[in-house]
C-alpha cells in the first residue's frame, strides 16, 4: 500500500504514483481512440438528413402497422425451411465437429505436432467467419437456395462446437480413462467407455446451445439468397411492403424466443 | 434387491440405455429419424447447379493460396478502417450503457420494477438479430456507419448487461455489507463494495465483446450499414475470389490477434 507524506502526516492512497500514471495514460489513450472513432463516424453521416428521424420512424411505423396477417399463409414453407437449416445444420456440424474436437484436444490427439495444429486451424478459420459470409460464398458456389444456407450454417458451427467440445475433453477426469485402459481396452473402447460418458452432458449442452444460435442465424441467411424466411424479408423490403416486413419480424421474434425457451428447458434437464 | 442381483449374475454387463423406458426411447429415436428424413427430403438440391459451381469453389480455394491484396487495396483499407472505427466506438458506448442496465438487472441490487425494465431491455436486445436491427436502422437513418454503430452498441447491451448482471448476482455479499456498515452512500457502496468484485469479469467480457463486434461489423456492410462487409459483398458479386480471400484472411488475422490480446489481458487481471 503506497503511503505518501503530506505536511508531516501520512496519507494512504489506493495506488502509487507510477500505476496511477499508467492508468491515466490508458484512460487517455482509450478516450482519444473513442473520440477519434466517433469523429470518423460523424463525418460519414449526413446530419442534415437526421432532422426528421422522428417523422421517418413514425412514417415507417404507421405503414408497418397493422401487420398483414393473410401473408402468414405464405410463410409456413419458409419457416419450415429455416427450422430445417438450423436443425440439420447443427446435426451435420456436430458430426464433423466430433472428430475435429478429438484431434484438437491435447489428451486425445493422435499427434501434437501435425494433427493438432490442423484441427485448431479448422476451428479458428470456421469460427472467425460469420455464417452470412459463408452463405454469400456458398450461394455463389452451389447456387441460391436452402442447400447453401444449410452448408453455411454447418461450416460456421463446426468451429464453435469443436472448440467447446475439445475444451470439455481436456477437462475430463483422467482416472476413469486410466481405469478403462487398465482393463486392457483398445483405443476406441477407451474412448467409448472412458471419455464419451464424461463429455456427454457437455456435448448435449453444446448441441442445444448451438441449435438456438443457429435458429437466430438462419432467419437472416435469406438476405443473401440462402433460403429460409430471410428471403421473404428481403423481397418484402425491396418492394417496401412494410406490413409484410413487420409480420415477418414478428414471426422471427417468436421463433427466436421459442428456440431460446426450448434450449433453456433442455439444458436445464441435462445439467 | 437380491432377486434383481441374482437374475443379473452371469449375464455380461451392458451399457445402461440413455432413456430407461423403452417405449419413450424408441418413440424419441423414431421421431427424430422421421423428422430428419422429412427435413432432408424437403430440401431441394439442384445437383447440376452444384456441379457447375464446383469450379467456382475450386477458384475460391485457389484464391486462398494466392490472395490479391493489391488490386482493391484502397477499398479494403477504407472498409477495414470503417469496421475498426465502428467496433471501437460501439464497444465503448455499449459498455457505458450496459453498466447501469446491468446494475438494474441484478436482483440483489435493484428493486423489482427497475429489475423488470432492465431485464426487458436485455431480452429485447438479445432477441433481435444484429442484421435485422441494422436493416431497420438503415431504413430509418440511411446508409453509412452510423446505423452499424448504433446496431453494435445495442447488441453489446444485451450481451454485456446480461452476463455482468449475473456476475453481480453471484458476488460475495460480505465486502458489500462491510462497505454498507461504514455508512457509505449508494454510489460509494457500488464503487467500493460491488465494482472491485466484478471488475475482472467486466474487463474480460468487454475484450470478448470487442472481438465479437469486429466480427459482426464485417457483415453489417452486407445490408449497407458500413464496414468491410460492403467491400466483401462487391468482391463476391464480381466473383473476384482472390480479393475475397484477401479480405477473409485479414478478418481472420484480426480476430486472432484480438483473441490473443484479450487472452493476455484476461490472464493478467486475474
């Protein structure tokens, strides 16, 4: 604790001078970065256009209300597609993520020098790129449609699932693995009876968690042509059909909340 | 008990099934299989189109071995610059707004009405996808980074306020009570009793959110909300896969650097 002599009396302070100065310096740098960033954004904004934000918002709001309920009939197909993209995407992602996770975990990888870096590279590269970008790419490769969205969601989810799964594998209790090994079990038997039961709860949790996220993401994939309800959103936006837009947004909101509710229930039951 | 044991003696051990009731187990398995079969069946795949597209897919992979940074360098640079600027500004504003909301959303600090309002804000922000918020804001505010900035700030609130509020609810009551006992005012109580306990988590979450905001800012451009996404979209539209590869490599590298830095900072503050 730094104590400073001031007029003969000792005064206690939280920090000594050096840490106080470094903290000030960091705050100053942070503030400057923020002010600079804000300036750039402000310069790229037409503030003259912002005078009537209230009117514009009100205008769009009144046009969007009430939602066109009759349009709901045309939405059941896209909703089903969205759900399929999310569910099948999660399924395929898990099928691919499991071997990657086993290759990436320090205690199960076949080779630390060769296989593990490759597995980590797969995890990082699939995880850093947003599913919309994957969808954009796949639309240009396999053509627009649900299939592109499905693959995009699968690829994006591999890294996420594999990362959480390999962390779970690294945290297992080695004693049980040793016990199975001591019975003379083969390598795959050690995996099935020693490792898999220990990571099963984590695996189920990850699957449901990712499914929840995938529902959110698959609702917007249609914006780049990759199927699902986003396709209807995009076409409604293009023709400024605000009552349809508000209906679609409402449907998406309900789907997301339902997905989160289901996922919370399932995770609560597992853990 | 012994009768059960008696009947099992001599039979080899079998793994206990996932669900003990066989009816439920088979219903669940069959239901899941039927659903997956139907879902796969309902997806239309135009295999001839896929086959024709494989060529482009190959071009994309080749593009990664020879990314083209130079041709569109000006666009890439201005896009990246805008993304970073949006990320920094929105993270700062998002954190500044989330802290009071997190305090309000922690049941052990806030009274019930404030708790409900703040939880409502958090739920709303979490339920709305960033892209959808960006679309609405672009419709209202027009194209440009301002829409992206507000979108990311709004998304940050849902993430940060929720996790921070959970941390505040888990805090150790004793130091907070000790500060109370000195006769501290409410602000002093928060500042000396609560804040030091949640500070490491707040810094860690903020760094993590900076990382997420950068990744999200890369796609907001697709709907016209500024950032590198617009450049990326243009490159895709022109089938310039070498430029796409260059942009993606820059995004991946930036994300990795950010993750590495946040890792260092998080271990240092612990």
